[in-house]
């Protein structure tokens, strides 16, 4: 049986633009199930990143609610929101956002240290994750010493460090050549199956989106379709 993980309930977001309100998201309504794999697609400026940021509690809807396992995240104090993000969410960005002065291993261990794990525990977990993403021998390299694909693998490992229920990825392959993008996508598909972690992947790439079982399409801030493979 599927269980609801996150629900966008009539989510709208607008920004003040001089004397006008710029409506970036309008009445978005959909639910993610535990362990689901979803693409958010739409042309540039359609509101994909804004929606992802609202889902991750990095931005607040102007109206509507985001519920995580039934609890409205906008009701959380900023401290509770930060704890929620730490425990339940992982983020992957187009540009890896790894800390340049730290090694791959240290970058992955960082969220665990912040959570209060011992250095030894954090290192062990980081090493396991490095092995899982195929970079067992690269732990001591700094981001500048890794290829673009390797950096994204480290970013994926870091996003999974806390064993989150939900990973939000904003154009995770947008900066990679086609072959590397395919490999990085395959890795995310495998990890979704293995760990039952829900992945939401924002992408411009229709071919990549077609590999995912569910696609949510935005057009000018409105949800125009939510397609599920194998369902009508
Ligand atoms: N902080 C902000 N203040 C004002 N306008 C904003 C802000 N953030 C986003 N916007 C506007 O909201 C709209 C949607 O932006 P968003 O980044 O969500 O789109 P996107 O679909 O992710 O685009 P892209 O694919 O190019 O990254 C754009 O018109 C953008 O200019």
C-alpha cells in the first residue's frame, strides 16, 4: 500500500514586482508517495525551482500548504524546520555546492557531524556512501580534483547521508554531458529502488524525464498534467 509523503495543497506563490504581483505558482495540487520517483518538467521560468524550494521549506507559499506526512511545514518554527530538513530531506543542485576546501569524504560526512554523530560514525557512513556511488578511491580528493560527474556523485552521496525520506534535485544533470548525465540518472534510479527514498527531479530534459515513472508538468506556474507511466 502506498503512503502519502508530501502534499502540495493549493500552493500559490507570488512576488511583488513594482506595483504588480508576479504569480509564479498558482493553485498547485499534488501528492508524493513514499519512495516515489517524480520528474518536474516545464519551460524556463515556469516555476519548477520555486515549487521545489517550497516543497523543501526553503521558501514559503503565499497561500496554500505543504504537508509532510500530514503535518503542515509552514507551522514549524524555524528551528523545527531546520531539524526537519536535516533529518528528512536531501538536496542536490545543478552545481554541486560541495565545500571546496573539504575532501569528498568530509563533504559527505558534514551533515552527519552537524546532526551530532561522532567523527568516526560519520566517516564510516560517508565511506559506505562513497563506495555505493562508485567513488571508493576518491574520498581524499577535493571537489576541484574530481570530474563533473564525480562531483555530482559526491553530491548525491551527501544528500543521502542522513537517510532522508525525500531527495529534491534541481537540474542535477544540467551541467553534464549526455553520457555522464545518463550515468548520474541511472545512479539515482538505482538508489530510489534500493533505499525506497522518494526522489523529485526538476529537469528541462524531456528524455531524462521520460525515464521517470511520474512527470509533473508546469506551465506558467500552473500544473498542467501529472502523468504516471502505466496509468491513464
Ligand atoms: N526571489 C524572486 N523574486 C522575484 N521573482 C522571482 C524570484 N524567484 C523566482 N522569480 C521568478 O519566478 C519565475 C519562476 O522562476 P523559477 O526559477 O521557479 O523557474 P524555473 O521553471 O525553475 O526556471 P529555470 O528552468 O530557468 O530554472 C521566474 O519568472 C522568476 O523570474
